[in-house]
């Protein structure tokens, strides 16, 4: 495991500071605000640590309330809403500077037999045939602000290989569909919960920007105000986040300065391991031009 991946696992592990109260450090990825995937993964970690090990998370639904500060830690308060005969429900509030920045509910269930079906995995090139996102970004690194450039071209704990890549400083209109391979850049412990934290963290990359593709704009253009508003994630089975996963994304709608996108995550065996949906702010700011 690389040092960067060790740091990410530590980031998502959290410090228990009181009953139902946890603290997580923050990471600065060079964005205008705290990366949403961080609070997704840390919130899931906080909730999971209050549930018996036989029950596994199957869904979480969250709202981003305020921009987070990447220079400050985040405190997570867990409300044990219910422990029923089959399901456990937790509510998590992420807090910075005394105010909530994110809130979510998560549901847990023990393994149970039932009906099964799934959609088919798209037939696209495998990751071995594709360059990494970092390699592609390095080709346009000279266009990035210095603070973002250092982080964008460096090594990452999550290896991402887009099936297609356009110049974000000269975006062209295209269909609202995107395919991305991703995996943790190194072997992870054989602890199923950690793999789900990593998947939750990575699920915030690329999703919302899919809704911007038909409009020929990019999150890297300084006149675009882009932020996640909510995020829902369903886990369908255990997953190995250190093995290649295909993130198939599409956006069926955008309007009222919001974009909606959804994603299906498959493993190399073609099994659907998770589904994702997100709506976000995609506001064109003429005054920022």
C-alpha cells in the first residue's frame, strides 16, 4: 500500500472522541471547497462504527449544506435512530465551526437470501488500454493555477482511467454519458467496510460533471459555480475497491441551474456492486467572467 493510500485509509478511519461522536482530519485537493467524497466516506465510517458487525450498509442518502473548510477537521455526530429486527438506521451530521456542513442517513442490513437480477455491464475498453487521468491532466497542466497544478499532476490514492478525456479549458458539447475505471492504488486490508468507505469517497469524482457535457462547459472554467447538493449511494454487494471498477454515468436531466446524474458501478466480473445518484449546482456566473 502506498503512503498516499495509507493516508486515505487513515483519513476515513476517524477518531472516536465520545459516545457517538467522531473526528476526522481533512485533505486539501485544491478545490474551492472541501471535497464532498471526504465527508461521504467519513460519514459512512462514523455510522458504521455504531452498528453491529453482522449488519452491512446498503444505502446512504446525504445533503451538502455548507462549503467545508479543508484546513479544519470535521466532527461527526451519530444519532442511533433505530435498531430493528432486520435493519439499523443511523443519522450523521458533519460539523465545522459549530455548524452542520453535511447530513445523511444510512441503513444497514444483515445478509439475507432473496430475488436477484441486475442490468448488464456496458461493453467498453478495459483499463489496461487507457492512460490514467493524471497522465492526461499533465498534458494541460500549464493551464492550471499553481495551487491546483501541484495536486492535479501528483500521484493519487485512487487511480482513475477515463474512457474518453476532453480538454476542460476548451470543452466541446457531447452526450451526457461518461465511463471511468477506478481503483485504490494499492492493496487494501481484507475489511469489507473499508472498501465501502473508499467506494463512497471515490463515487463523488466525475459524477456531477456528466450533467455539464451537453452544454460545452467544464468545472475547471472559472465562471462556473459547481457544487454537490445531495448524494445517494446504494451498495448491492461487497466490493473490492483495490480491484478495477467501472463507473458508468449518465445525466437524464439538467435545469434551473441544477444538474442530475446517476451512476452504476460494476466489478470486472460484470457484477453491479453499487448505484449512485446526485444532483448539484451547475450555475453559470456571468459576473465571474
